C-alpha cells in the first residue's frame, strides 16, 4: 500500500516562491517545472526511503529535483510522507531541514 503525501505550510510557501520566481520569466516553464517536481515527489508514495538522510535533525531525508531539494520525513506508523521544504540548492539549507 502506498504512503500518503502531505505538505506542510512551509513546504507550500517554499513551492510558491520557487514557482513565482520562474513564472516571472517564463509561465510555461513554471507550469512544466511545477508539474515535474510534484510528479517526482509522488515517487515517495511508493519508494519512501529513496532519499538520503540529512545529518540533522534525525529522520529527515532529501531528494533532488534539480535545482530544488525536497526535504521530507517518513511516518511509518501513519503510512505518510510529510513534505517539509522545497529548497533551491543555491540557498543555505533550512533550519531543522
């Protein structure tokens, strides 16, 4: 059974900022990138441990969809993936991943 994907408010705000930046120059590219990024995240429903663990805090993982890192946490007991952040690689890693 696949895991459910849930997005935190921080993750949604991050995603909006990334897409707004692209949208300013190329609306079609923003749509394509957003769609591709969310499709990439959907892989986590089937392969929740595909991402690498970050050093701190414990239990946080990340996957890369260039140029955005997706930080998430697997909740085995609830069978859900909590998306914590969408973070551009040019930025310093977020506090608490």
